[in-house]
C-alpha cells in the first residue's frame, strides 16, 4: 500500500511540476527585455560513507566561479545525512557553510540547514526522481542578501536518468525551481535551473561527471542568465 501511494505521488509530482517548469521557462522568454548573461564554472568533490544499509553521510565541497570563470562567486561546504526509508523514499538533513564573494575585498561567511524529501521511481532502464528541499534563506540567496521577512525557501527538482546497458555511462536531465516563502505575500518563483549531465563510473567507488546548465532569475527587472559548466568527482569510501 505504501509503495503504491508513493509511486502515485511521484507520478503526480513529475506531471505537474514538469508542466510548471515548462510554463515558467516559456513565460520568461521575452523579446527585447533587458538581461545579463554570464559564463560560470562549478567544480565539485563529494565523499560518501555508508553507516549502514539505510544511513549514509556525505561531505561535499564546491567552488563557483563567475564573470566568465575569472572571479570567485561562492565556496560551499555541505555535510549531510541521508536515510533510506523505502526503495521509493529518502530523507536528508544537511548543514551548509558558505563563503560568498561579491568582490575580492568583500567576502562573507554564512551557514544554514536544509532538509530534503526525495521520491524515486524506476521504470526499466529509466530512473525518475523528485526532490523537494526546504532551506534557510541565509544560504544560496539569489540577491546575495538575507531578507528578514523571508521564512525559508523550497526548491522543487525533477530529474530523469537512463542506465545504458553494458556501459557505465549515465545521461541525466534535471529541472529545478526556487520558491521563497514570504510572510503575507503570495508564492513567487525566484529562478530556475536546467541541467544536462553525463556521469561515468570508473568502478564501484569512483565516479566522474560533467554537466552543462542554464540558470535564470525571474520576477526581476534585469534578470541574470548564467550558463554553467560543472565537473564532479565522487568517492564512496566503503
């Protein structure tokens, strides 16, 4: 019964959130509108350790470079714990330490918690994931400033990956939207991200990946569109 309910929830989330993402992206295409663009580079390293068959801890370090990958934008350090409830449901709690750099002489440290609820459904060689994240407004804010009236942000991400038979290469696509929760104001969407990824498993413990994405602000007069190249390396200790 639980498996059937979770499977239906995931299918509904995929259907409606995907439609919402498409609608947002189409709605933000404006001819002649003022906007900025930037190329960014995001390298990432992740180390994971399975405490048991249900619990796993991860430590992740990411650097984000902006202004055509010439200036530091952020350094992110994430320490997380994931619990596998069932094959369809996972819960995660993470602590993030973030260094934000507006310019070489103006850097600031921020930290905060975020929690994840993750649903997963496999269909033959396809894997569908839906994740909702609740995070403190002190981390990864769009305007690089903390709004006092903002309670938290929630982020909705849909992804689909395909397991290629006989090859340890996994292509993946992702779509994500950011929604701030503000007192006495309706829900609005801050930005969206779109990714295409390729991951290659060197063996059971080591994996490398490359991704290309587009991130765009919404509901601002002068939106920033970032074109992002990311590379990653992950290691499972056990």
